[in-house]
């Protein structure tokens, strides 16, 4: 395990003393990107030297690269010290921060820049090769988003909300482990079972409510169906894990983002929630800073055009309508 004060700064004072300029930041990113020594991204050669401009020149293929090339920091016009401050601010706040909050604390002149940085960081918050959930896993779905329009939307029916599938590990004798979330465009047996199959280890015990669309899970998992209406207990007692996570998710979307998120980008907001929830027991917030930078140097650049490709013309300003206040 990385050590606070040795492998990563434990306090903001250490952050500012460790990384006073871009050169110190680039050196730190190089150690994270090549922990076993430099490897040319083109040919894999381990032999290279640094030029006067700070680039790495491969001895074999003569390829020039840098610690930031091909990462989320690729061709950034703002200094790395600002990036490091942004990562620290994002990870040190328990509930995270919105793009507007990041713009204000860093004094950015453009909201678009802050929004882009936040989404670049969200792309780095989840490893594609992460381990699947195991043991006993609660699975259910919930809805997030704006107020409904019209009638006939009771139960799982919805016209103006997004459906989020939830899977959370149950620990013995009590407590919750890791969580996985996904935005489902359609809600049926195929999509729900595919979600479970992608995030839960085959053979694990999966607990769901009594909805018959989950019946196919018995082919791969130890499926336990809980008919909540027959137990006489509220849902948060029968399936405590998913109900707790659903409640925390909605509180986070409301309290931190203030409904300022795009449904088209919802999966990446869910990734951020998972990143925070799965590391909630970390003793040092600096460890989250270290992990996010570690994954950032292994993540593709994701320019603004790519980030907004699925969001339509409104791009980063599309918002979800707030739910009714109940007054």
C-alpha cells in the first residue's frame, strides 16, 4: 500500500510544498505512469533519455513522448499545478464538487473548462478491468431525475426519469462492501440480467426482489428472490444494501450537483459515486488523490468534442428538471 507523506501528500500543505511547479508535477506523473521504469509507448523499449524540453526520447525508435502525452492531461493549456489542485479538491471533499464549484475555487474564467476537467477526471475514476463483486450481492433498480409528466407512471413506469441499476456487496456480520451502478436505457430481463452478469462473479449469491425478470439469474448465480410484499417488512429491511445506496445516490445528485447533470452523461456521474463510495473507508484523502492520478495517466485524453458527442447541441449546459418540492 502507498504510504502517506512518502508516496502521496497527506495534507494540502504537503501538496503545495511537493508540487511548486509543473516540472515537479510532471516528474510525479512519470513515476506513476512508469513505476518500473520508462517504456516507449510506441515500441516498448526501456531505454531513453530526457531532452532539454523535458521530453523522453526513445533510443530505439526515436519517438518523443512526455509523462502527459496520451493521458487526460494531453495538450492541456493550463499548468499541471492547477490540475493537481483540482484533483486534490475533488478527492479531498467527501461529497465531491460540482463543475461550478471547481471553477470558483480555482478561479477559472470558463465554466466549460471546469466542466471538461470534471468529466475527464470522471473517465479516470473507474478501471475497465476492475474486479467483479462476490459473496452475497443485493441487486435492484431505482429512478433518478426530474418530475414526471402525465399519468400512468406508477411503480417502475417512468417517462421523465432515468433508471439506475444497483448492485452492492453485503458483508458479514454487517455492513456493505463495494458497489456497482449503471444507467439502463431500457428496463427488462435482458438489460437487468446483463448488468448483473457484467458486475458480479459467476456463482455468487444474488438477492433481488420478487420481480420475475430476474428469474434468469438462477442459470448463473445462486439467486434468492425476496417477495417484499409478502414479508410484511419495508423494502429497506428486506434489501438493505441497495436501498441505502439508492438513498445516498439521490442525496449526492441533489446536494452536490443540484440536478445539474445530463442524462446522457449519467453513467460517468455514477462512476464518480462508485469511486467515492468504494473508498469511503480510506484513512487519508491523499490516498484518493494518489489513486485518481494513478488512473489518470492510464486514461485516454477525451477531448471536449468527444465528451459532448452524446449530449447533443446543449453539451455541458443540459440540466435535469428538479423533482416536485411537495409543497
